[in-house]
C-alpha cells in the first residue's frame, strides 16, 4: 500500500469554507502523527542498535541519502558562492627586492670581439635564518677623585634580559600564530645554537609579557565595544587540564575577544567584562545595546535587544520534513523567501554603503527596505511567524 497521499490544494477544492478548514485541520493532524511515528521509529531503531551492541553485534549501518533535492541543493550552492576577489598583481610586481647583485660573464673562455647588450633579470626569493648572538662590551670608567665607577648602559629594552626582543617575538609568533608546540620551538632554536631551556620558552609565552598582553587585550576590547552598537557572541566547550570549561567569543567585524570560563550560565556571560577589570561594577548589557547570538538561554535577557543569528534561525526550517506534498511545497517556498530576504538585506546594505552613503538617511533606508521586502513580509505573515522585531534589529545592525 502506497504511503503517499494525493497532492491536495485545499484552496482549489470546490467545497465551502468550513469544509476547507476541517480538511486543513485533518491534514495538520496527519503531519503530527507522521512526525510522531518517525520519532518513534528512530527511537526504536536506537534501542535495537543498543541491544545489538550489548550482544556484541554491529548496529544498523547509517547509509546516507543519495543526494539532496535539486532545488534546495541549487539554493544552497548559490548561498555558498563567495564574493569574487579583486585580481592580484602579477607575481613579479608583488615581490619586494631587498638587494641587487650583478653577475658578469667569464670572458676567459669567450671570443675577444664581444659587445655588451644589457642584462637579463632573474628574481630569486630567499630567506636568511641565522643566529645573532651579540656580546655587548660596556665601557667602564673610574674617577680617582670621587672614587666612583661609571659604566655604559645597555639599550633600555635589553636591560635585565638574556634574550633579545626579536627572539621573544619569534617565539610568540611561532606559538600563537603558527601553532608550533613549545617542544618544536625549543628544538628549532637549539638547532641554531641558541642556549635556551623549555622553562625559559614557557616564561616568554606565559609570564614575561603577560601584563603587556593584558593591557593590549583590554584596549582591543574597549575599542571593539565602542565600534558598533551590536556584538556577536557564541560559546563552545573545551578541556583545561582535564576539566570541562567553556570559551566565549565576543566579536564584531572589527575585533574578536575570547573568554575562558568554568561555566556558561547567564550570570557568567553578564560578568564577562569584570574578568578584565573593565567597569567591573557594570554588566555586559550596560556596554552592549544589541546582542547577536543563537537561541541559547544564557544569552537571553542580558542586553536591551537580542537578534538571533540568521544561520541559526534558518536551521529550524531545514529540520522541517513534512509528509504531504502541499506542506513540503509551503516549506520550500518559505525557505526560498527566507534566504531571498537575507540577500535583499545584503543588497540594501551594499547600496547604503557604496552607492549613496551620503544621501541615504536612516528613514530613506527603512522606506527602501519596506518596498524591497514587501513580498517577503507577506510570506512571513502567511506562515505565521510573529517575531518581526528581528527585522528592526537587523536594520539597526546594518547602520552601524
């Protein structure tokens, strides 16, 4: 017996309105029962797989579908297309020359009647990586009259140091930018004749410049918070010395800051800035007007306004798998309109920033949005989504 029902379009049936409403309720009930049935089937299979594992057998293999529906696949490919990058200069023009070297022909093996016809240029890129240990001989003077010694001074940045600033910067760059482990850094430096221990490398990375990094971190965070009226936030789990922790990312297009915390509740999120002694008596909401995040509970009621991430919002609709053809078409049309709305927002933003940045006011921008997106608003209303405030927040984000 086929499980597929005829593709019914209730609006086209020659029946009265009351019958149409009844049919709509019945079809909705079929969708609910189908969804519950699928959930029970999935749970039943999970239990069967667990029983098989307990018996030492293999569970049912997870065989993926052959391909996505073509239309949804094409829509996803359109969204994933990256913006075309501007063409690069020719390779030879991008190479900066540090020195020139002229090579002459060996005329001892050549005929005597030769005419000079210029040079052929060949660019060879190279790098010099070598030790630079310096012995500073500090002049010492003695005054018999005052019986005092006088000595030349080292450069201020080298006083009390055993390793130069370039070596310290090189170690920091290798570890933080290139993710080179400390053991490999130690082996690399020792291979060049640098006498250094693992503890001294750890000291450079952790203790020696910690205060300078903290001040720089605070300056970056303060500037980032002041640069826009909105901030993005997200968190993920990690292990610190075998203990579960969470890393919170706070950012906007101009900066990114990371916080490591033992927990990820709302109180922890609200007190992020107190970790850096930045207005410790104020919560996160007193520095940020709009917070863009996923729908996690720890990010709610922290700031005055909250905007869901567009990608996270779109995930809810991708999870909808209706049984009836008419409902499948409704979801497909809505997802299409949902991403068209997103593309229109980006076009409006591009227009406001590039074509007419000086003549387009916020009011004109709102008019432009309401005209360009009127069809999308009608679609949203027909689906029954009532959270239109996210649109206002997105407009606010575009203007900052």
